[in-house]
C-alpha cells in the first residue's frame, strides 16, 4: 500500500494506513454489503466471500463443473506462460 501511494505521489498517515488495512481485511470485506454482493438477486445469503481458504472450491464445484472450468481456464492461459497453483 505504501509503495502504491509513493508511486502515485501520495503520502499516507499511519492512521490512514491502519484504516485501509482494517477495511480491506477479509472479515471486513465479507461483512460489507458493498463488497459481498448480498444485494445481487440470486446471491447466497453469505454473499460472495466464503471462508477465505485455498482449495474450498472443491466443496462447491461438481466434478463436471471442475472439468469445464479447467478446460476454459487452460484455453485462456495457453501461451501466456502463467501458471497458477489452485492447491496452494
């Protein structure tokens, strides 16, 4: 955050930094209607954020959905050199 502020030519006070850290924490974003999309029709009650743990997609995707995602994802990344570890 401080690198970004420096890059755009801004200084941020310790108080502002602390506020940004608090407001962008997983817990704050999960509980905020501005970031959790609970207001979107059809969105589940707990919104967009779940537990915030890597690999939780396994609890939501069916085998068929996972295969479809892998196919689309691999198609889009072909030739980019980008490698993503979903098990992290």
